[in-house]
C-alpha cells in the first residue's frame, strides 16, 4: 500500500480513550481539522466487551479510528497489577481492531509504547529492534499486549487489506496526566511531590530508584500533532516511533522539575524502588524522514504541565 494522503476533512473520526491524557490531547488537536469527532464514555461502552464495541461501531460507523484507550501506569502500577495491564489492553485492542475491520473503518491508528523494545536494545532504538531480545520485567505485561496490538494491525492489513497503522511513542507527559503517586509515571509523580514539598517547606524530594536510568519524554500535544500527521500521510505496515529525539537522566529530570516548580531543596534516592529499563531512547529517523518533528522542549513542556496541574489537578 502506498502512502496515499488520507484527508480528515469531512470524515468521522473516533477517538477511543478520549478521557485519557493522549485521547484528550488528540481531541483538542483534531478540533483544528475539519472532521467530526466521535467519542463514547466508559459507562456507555466498556471497550473490554466485544459485543459492546461491535454494536457501538456498527451504529456510529466511523471512517477513521485512533486506539488511544488503554490501561496505563508507571513502573509500580505495571509491576503490581500485571493481570489488568495484559488483559485490559489485549481485550481493548482486539475488540476495536476486529470490529473496525468488520465495520469497514478506512483508517485506524493503534498507539503503543517504547517499552515494546527489548530491555537491552541498542540505543537509540530503531523500529527493527522489536522482538530481538527479552523485555524489561517490570512492564512486560503491558509490552506484550502492545506488541500484540501492532501485530493485529499488520495481520488485518495483510489478510484483509485494512489501512491500519501503529505509532510507538516515548514516555509521555503533559496536561491531563495522572498525578496519583501510586499509578503515575515519573514526570507527574515528581511534579506533584516537588509541589507538595515546596508548600510543606520540606527540604528534600524523594526520587525512586537510583536516579541513573535515562528516559525520553515527549509532550502530549506534540504526540497528538504527530498522530494527525500519521493518519493523514502514512500507510505502511511497519510501526513508527514517535519521540523527542533526546533523553535525560532521571536525577537531572528531578532537578529540572524542582526548578520549574520552585522547590529549592535537595534530592534523595530510594533504592527500594525499581529502576526499570536502564535507557529508553527512540530512533526517530523514520518519522523525521516522513516529515514530522516535535516542537516543544522539555523545560517548556514541563512549565505548561505545571500550570495545568496547578489549575486543574492539585489535590
Ligand atoms: P517506566 O519508563 O516504565 O520505567 O515508567 P516510569 O515513568 O514510572 O519510571 C521512569 C523512571 O523514573 C524509573 O526509573 C523510576 O524508578 C523513576 N522514578 C523516580 N521517581 C519516580 C516516581 O516518583 N514515580 C515513578 N513512577 N517513577 C519514578
């Protein structure tokens, strides 16, 4: 299949998972396209139930769909709720992808994660690194489900000719992030902890693990823009990495967040918490050759996220 343009103008586009950080950012971004955005609440359709998904799609007949619905969480949530992470995600993606084929969805974009790559993959990680080695143990459940999702897209493309594509983003952060310390990812967790430490007048900020792992962080508004770009221009079987192109050591991230939040104390490290993968940096050459690159630097993205936190999420 060639990369024939797929204009969104006039099309009905379903954002599955519109209440999540990614889905909400995508709805905001799609508002600038001349398309009709479809969403459905969890109370109305449980995406883990095949018949509910099939009935809803048969009734609403979207032409395009983005699978931004997922059970997600940080290192501790992944490690402690493995059944939810593997079952929910397998069920959601299998139900949506199968029903999308049956209902003739013209274009579907499945969203995975950079944790699909082997723990010890060469850095930066190219798309070809997939399935070349063992996964990181703390998030293997989520990773296996996301690998299955991208394989589902490839299988429906090969057997039925569906234009289903997949994007694998770096660690995400931004407005709409989850700030619950037990289930959040590192940016939201450290931002909330730094904020509370500043208000309480504490002299230190607790960072999990050694502080030595490296992660790549992509601002969610940039991701949403990349997803619209891919929907409109990409039709390949191969999945596409979406990243910022650089990574940062967790201890430096913590210091940067402290600065953005205005917390002047020091950092402590908790070796009782897992480090996870030593490094996760995506090779984004495929996407940049296609013609997209991110526009928000980490400091700016953190400042905007902090403004959002203070306005909407501060407990
Ligand atoms: P991961 O990319 O799947 O490991 O997801 P996370 O965003 O949860 O964690 C990234 C890294 O940040 C790991 O090395 C964590 O140990 C580290 N980290 C440091 N402090 C925190 C924290 O307060 N919460 C979380 N979730 N991670 C933290």
